[in-house]
C-alpha cells in the first residue's frame, strides 16, 4: 500500500494542476494491485487535497496551487538500515527521521536483510529526493550505488569509505580516536598497550590498526603484530566470538606468551560486555589489574556500559552532520563530494587508572 501511495504521489509531483491520472483499471494493471488497494490509495491523496475526482471524467491533480506547493516543497528521504546493524546506526537513523520530519520532509525508514534483497526491492520503489544508507563498514556494491543513483537525486553513506564515486560519506576518524586513547594511557604512566581489534580490513579499520602500529615512537606500543590481536566479530555466534577473544587475550595477558601489558584499547568490537567478561575470566580486574579504553560511540550504553572510558564520536554528531549534508545537497549547495569525519572526544569513566 505504501509503495502505491508513493507512486501516486510521484504522479502529482511530476505533473501539472489539472493533469489526469491513470484510471483505476490502469493503476491495478500497472502496480499489480487490488481494486480495493487502489481506491484506498486514491482516497488518501484526495483527503490531502492533492487530487480531485469527477464522475465520468476521471481523477485529476488538484488545482489548489498552495496545497501543491506545500507538497512539492516536502522532500522524500529514504533511510536504509541493515538488519542487525550496531545500536549507533539504529539510533542515528531514528534521529535523522525525527530531524527530517521537523524540517517538513517525509522520511521513509526501510530495514533490509542483505544487499541482494535491497537490489530486488529498489526498482519497484518510487523516486526519492535523497537517500541515507547506514552500513557496518562493509563494501557497498557498485550495483547498489547505481540503483540508488537512479532512485534518489542525492545519496549519503554513513560509516563507509567508497572511493572514486560521487557520494558523501560520514564516519569517525579512528586514527584521531586512537591518538586520544593512547595519549591518555601514556599520561597515566602506562608503558605497554595492547590493541584488540576486529578482523575487518575495511578502509577505516585497516587505517586505524596501521596507525596504532606507527605509535611505536611514543614508547608504549611495540609496533609489531604482537601488540595487536584481531577477533572476527562478524562470522560465527556470540559465544564463538567471545571464546576466540578470551583465548587470544589469555595468550597476551596471562598465558605462556604474556607480554606485560597494563592497558587494552579496543577497536570496532562495539560490545563492552564481551571485553569485560573476557578479562574477568582471566581474573583481571578493571582498572586495578588492567586499564581499558574502547574506541567507539560515546553515547551508546552497550559499547561502554557507563564504565569503560571511550574515545570516538556520538550519534548526535552523526545525525547533525548527516542532516546538514543532506540539506546542502538537496539545496544544490556547491561542494565537492567527500568524506566527512565527525569530531572525536575522550569521555573518561572508571576503567582507567594511573600506573605507579
């Protein structure tokens, strides 16, 4: 029903006052819809004074220019969120929907399971003025971007780095967040820091891991593979992820190959409880035995548990930046497409202490 209403709205947006809409029979055939669904959709537009009906003549776009102007000024924004995306992405998209509604635009939220399902759905959708795609630092298929380009005049991607394409991207500068975390630990007297990161080799994650290794010049990072352990937090179930992390932490922190680390920085794991449980299984108390800083989203409870110090950005900053970009793009503001990095901050909680 929603798609049918959107298609009828598209007729109104594209036409002129007095233009005749397809007949009920034509709409049934074009949209493979029931007669009841078509009549309900037409009634919806008529209730909003967007169309008028004349017995024996047909249905026409309303002549009321003031009503049409309001409708034409309203932008339709498609918000795409992958099912199972991290809480940061969910909250950011909800905030965007609220923000666009306050601006008088219509935001349509769509949650999809995978890119293949999305590619099947998009060709049947009515055109949009703009689209925001929330991802999990995954590679966005060119075929999807091509479909979005045909469907929406403006596309903004939250959380993905896509090179060589006319698309704005928004994300956290993980290297800046890494600097904040390691600098804080250094000021507390720590002399050896371990990085626990996701196995993802997507641009932002790979760059941040390389940046961590380069901090050997600060004297508290070893600068080789032994100072970084990677956990696959995408494949497998939660128990398997936690077991892998616990085994690798045991090797570095308390096992045969223990390296004398006094602090841990996490990157891309997004679940503070897993880290806490793994350290607890090794009988390491935070922060008495080991200090922890999580690189992530400062205002998402599941990431820091109101306990872990975090270095990163906030969903509020993401919403502000994404809505600003979309407004500028829809207004055809002159600007080059680029990656927009969110401001980074260190939020101190109780998971770090000074080393005597």
